[in-house]
C-alpha cells in the first residue's frame, strides 16, 4: 500500500485541495501563510524514478499556481524541491537511496530526522517562492524574515499533519 499509485493520487488531491480551499485563506497576522502541499513531494518513496518525481513536482506546483494566480512561482519552487529532494535528504539527515527503501515519513525516519528533512525542504521551497515573487534584492531582509517565519509555520503544520496521518493509519 505504501507505494500504491492510488495512495499518492489521494495525497496529491488531499494536500492540494487543503492548500487551496483552506490554508490559502488562512493568514496569521496578514503575513504568515502555511504551505503544506509540499508534503506530497516529501512523502514520495525515495526510489521514485527521477522523471516521475519531476513530473509530480511540476503537477503539484502547477495545480497550486492555477488556483492562486501565481503563474509559475509554486511550480518552480516545487520542481526545485522535487529535483533536489534526494540531495537534501543525504546532506541534512544522511539518508542515501541505497540504504533506504521506504517512504520518508515520521514512522520510518523518526520524528527528529523527518523534522530536519521537512524543515530543510520547506525552507528551500519558501525561499524560492518569495525570492521569485519579489524578484529583487532590495527587500532582501524582509524576504528572509518572511521565508523563515512562513517556513516555521509550515513545518509545524506539516508535523501536525504527519502525526494525524500516522495516528489514523495505525490507530
């Protein structure tokens, strides 16, 4: 079931629609907007073929862009994370494809390793989204603050979602 295409399609739909219908309408202080849709990319099995990974990242990013009017910002950032996900895992938590066969979730990686993995990928994603959004270095520190704050909120939402998914799956 872990590598079932239906599971991944279900995650795509659940995370994409949750982002569009709920979280895009949630603004904390008018500044913070959690993005949990990248969890779809983070939870794909590590041995997902590169072409499937890239197409999945493109599809999720395009799906979000179509409903937010961002025209490519989320697509570019999600493609980047999809492309570099294995490298992020190797650098941040030391997991190599040869050593690991499962889905990189809390149950398989443990809470702290998953937290570091999700945090690094989310920070990378958010930095790209916000840098591409302003497309200038004039407000560099403002973009860095926004990236850091939104990444922290997003990772909290991702961790809560993971705990709820794991509890439901094994509860």
